[in-house]
C-alpha cells in the first residue's frame, strides 16, 4: 500500500468516526441508556474465549455439536453450556436433524463482529 493510499484510508476512517460520534450525540439519553444496556449484554455474551471460538467456527457455516467439540477440543458438556448462552442471547440458532443438533449464527451483529475481531486479531497471524 502506498503512502497516499494509507493517508486516504486514514482520512476516510477519521471521517467515519466523526460521523459516528455525532450520531451518538443525537440519540436521546433514555434511548442511549437502553442501547448501552443492550450493547453491554451483547458484549458480555461474547466476552468468553470459548464462545468466540464457537462463533468463529459458525461464521464459516453451520456445524453440529460434535463437529464443534472436535474443532474446539472440548467436552460436549462445555460446548453445550456455551451454546446455551449464545442461544439465550439470540446469537445462534439451532435445528435438529434426527439425533443431531446443528448450530448457525443467527444475529447479523454477531456475524459482523466476528469478522471485525478476525481482522483485528487473526488475519495477521494466518500463514
């Protein structure tokens, strides 16, 4: 990336951040409290490395519980517990096919956040 491209990208990001900050200032305080609580609950649900890893795997597509167990190297009980929390928050959805339960990301915000987290923390270590 050239210096001019990097500078242009930085200016674009600064402009978008300024617009976002103005947007927050235009939200009524009572609405902001509600949204802050919703955001806090959402982030708390994601603030666990096991749940983040589950979401990363589900970002690639639907997986069964046994597939997730294998990918995570975890016991079924631990995976099920984390999936239950994600399901409770509406982040994942489940479907049953015979005896097998499949999970997929359900919340578009979660899918978007997984992409951002991947870009920030994983993309540079991928070989």
